[in-house]
């Protein structure tokens, strides 16, 4: 909501066109917050644990949630909850 108001402010100042604003607001809906960020915000993982998982992902072709469960940082139920909340969150909200 705040992004929409800011967008209209930029539109009124003629710093972007209405098409650019519409495209930006549509793009906002498709960009999701990373699972590690959500896990830290939910206080179920530390930033250090998230970084460890990201480092593992560089060498292993596995999803964040699978590696976090393997390392026992998260349970499968927690991963499911985080994935559900990821669907609701936008990176700019």
C-alpha cells in the first residue's frame, strides 16, 4: 500500500509515467521474499544459519528448505509454514 502511494507521488512529480507505475506495481506482486529472510524474521533461524545454507546451495543443487531440514535448523512443518507465508509476502512490503 505504501509503495502505491509513493508511486503516485512519483507520478505526480512526473518522475515516471502511469505505464511505468503500473508495471512496477505488477512486478512487485511477482517478486517474493527469500525463504531465509522469512526464516530470520520469524526467528526460527539465525542469519548465520541462513548464510551456511546459502553457501551449501553453491555446491549442492538443493532447495533452501531441504538443506535447512537436513541440517536440522528447521522441521518440514516449519518449511511448509515459511513457504505459505512466502506466497503472501512481497519483497517491497
